[in-house]
């Protein structure tokens, strides 16, 4: 990847983290369970930090600080659909069982494809983000078990997410 391609990927990851933050913030006041509200609040903070780290990296990649690039249309529509999910169980399933694991896979693919020497600062940022996303998944699974929330069938959403090869728009 050249510098522009790396900046576009980082800018797209930033966009996704901002969307996850905004989605969790949108859901918080309409969620009845206080425990879920508290967890979402912690994760909103995480997403904001991730977006900030990625945004600072874009400046180093010759773009404006906090350069943000909208993902491809298919992925963007998926994020919009997730935001409109009805009910806590569906929201948690879409976010913590499908979207975040998919984002982790995309971060890991980026790490496999980039030159770890030339793109060392991006590697460090992503290596900070991925464990936090894994913790979020663990938090959600533990909370669901604790308060008795189930997962929902989201086969169509899962299949559509998995079919998107790259989130970076052409």
C-alpha cells in the first residue's frame, strides 16, 4: 500500500469508529436496562478514543488531521441498518456479535497487508484498538448472561457483513 491508500484505510476506520460511537450514543437513552446503558457509555468512550487515535494518524499520512472517509455504500448501509435496530437484544447482537468482530477481522487484514516498518505508527494504533474491541465483546457477552438477554437471529445481516470484502470505497 502506498501512503494515500493507507490514509484512505485509516480514514475509513475512523469513520466506522465514529459511527459506532454515534450509534451507541443514539441507543443509550432509548435502552431500558441501566446495566446496558452503563456498558454502552463505557464503549462510547472507547470508540471516541479510537477515532481520535486514527484521526491523529491521518495527519501523519499526509491528510488533514481527523481525515474521515466514508466506507463503500454496502458497508455504510449496513451501519445505518444497525443503528435502526429495534430492541436491545437485536442491537447487542448486531453490534457485538457481527459488526465489531467484522471490524476486528478488517483491522487484522490491514495489519497483514501493510508494511509493518513503513507503517509502524498505524500498526501501533491498531494493536491498541483490537484488544479493546475484544474486551467490548466480552463485556457484552458477560452482561447478556448476567441479565438474561438473548442473541437474535441476524443471519441476513451477518451474511451481508461477511460478503463485503473491503470497507474502503474505491
